C-alpha cells in the first residue's frame, strides 16, 4: 500500500519558505534533488520573520544560544531556557519539518546552525 509523504501534502505556501520569508537569517549553501543545505545565523536579540521548514533535517550546531520559537499566532512552541540538557557547538540533531514559526534569539551568542534538509519523497 502506497502512502502519501508529508512533503506531498505540505499545506503552507512557498512564500513562507525560510529562504523566501526570512532570507536575512537563512542562506542556501547547496541544493539538488535530494537535499538542501541551509546556513542559519540569528544574532543575539534578533527575531526571524514567520517562516517554515518543509523538510525534516539533520542539523549541526556551530554556535548555540537560547531561543524562543513562536507559532504564527505568537504562542510559545519552545523556550530552550527550560531545557534540562542543551546542545552545544558540535552537536548534531534531527529536526522534523516545521510549520509557520518565528525564532527569537534570547541568549548572548549567535545561534548558528547548518541544516541538511532531506527532500526525498517530494512530489
């Protein structure tokens, strides 16, 4: 039985893609039919525009700072200041696709992450 991939049913417009909606914080490093590599840099005190990440990604943290992620209605989705264990530089993580959100760097360092988004399964 064939199932529908989450990539094929993405309900958000392309205008909310991180590279389009928040280009001052997201840069494209590489893209092909399989992956998209993004460099995300959010300086202390800055907040991104509302944007999405359509694809799940493997992330690599270059520098860490506490942040708050808000949904498109302003509700807190995640406040890293409440985490018991925080990742640091050199940590790798898996992040699922993200619906519309903004991220505010509430720490004192740059939040700098390389994301390798997995495009496999896209229609």
